[in-house]
C-alpha cells in the first residue's frame, strides 16, 4: 500500500503498487474485498483513474454476502467503506 499511497516524488510507485495488488488478488482468490477497496482508495485515486475506482467499488457492492464467510467482518467493512468512498468521488477526482 505504501507504493500506492504516495506520489513518485515521495517514494510512491504506481507500477509496483499494481503488482502488489494483483498478487493480493491472487493470494486471496478474489474473495477478500479489502483488496479492491484499498486498490480503489489508494491506487485509483493516486493515478486518478475514476473508471477503475468506480469498477472496484461496484464490484465490492455487488459481491455476495457469503463470498468469504471466514472474513465476513472485513468484507462487511469493505462494503461500508465502498459506499462512503463512492459518495466522495467528485472530491477525489478532479
């Protein structure tokens, strides 16, 4: 998340961030909704990719409640945060 949180001038690296997010998707088999949430919140905002931001958050909201029962709390938190982030879309993307 470090690479996605900062601009290149402050040590960020969008390509490296994307690599780590893809690895996280693979490791969680796409079941942990925290991964697309953090990708949207940090990576998509940093690179100003509004379409990716929207797509990732919509994916979270459309995911079944039973997606990953062992991580139901984290997935519920991701759903809640997705709603909050979508409400802020116009201030996050100029």
